[in-house]
C-alpha cells in the first residue's frame, strides 16, 4: 500500500526511484574519481617534467665535468712531459758541471804543482 502511494506521488515505482538515485550516486562517484585521477595525472606529469629537467641538468653537468677532467688530464700530461724534459736537461747540466769541476780540480792541481818548486 505504501509503495503504491509512492508510485502515485512520483509517477515511478519505488524500485525505479531507488535505482535512479543509486545511478546518480554512482555517476557522482565516477565523476569524483575521474577528477581525482586527472588531478593526480597532472601532478604526476608535473613531477615527471621536473625530474626530466633534473636529469637534463645532471647530464649537462656530467658532460661538463667529463670535459674538464679531460682538460686536466691533458694539462697533467703536458706538465709531466715538461717535468721529464726539465729533469733530463738538469741531469745533463749536472753532468757537465761535474765534468767542469773535475777539469777545474785537475787544472788547479797542475798549476799548484807547477808553482810548487817556486814556493820553496
């Protein structure tokens, strides 16, 4: 009897009314889920964009660092070569100096020996 009265007032059966209301609730939930999903997707895309920018920056920094390392290695190699050449040149000069000192000592002794008879 109560259900018949409901039908008379709303011109739909109680089951139809409940089904329509349940559909509205489900549609509202679906809409809310879609909106939240879209918001999350936008936030995720923003984070991905930021991460891509960070990766790009890090890649650029790594490339610059690699180039700087190569520069430094080249400079080190040049300095090593110059040091080796200087060391070799210094060794040659030291040998020449030693030979000159030896000649000086020999000549000094010879001159002293020549002067020795005159000292007495």
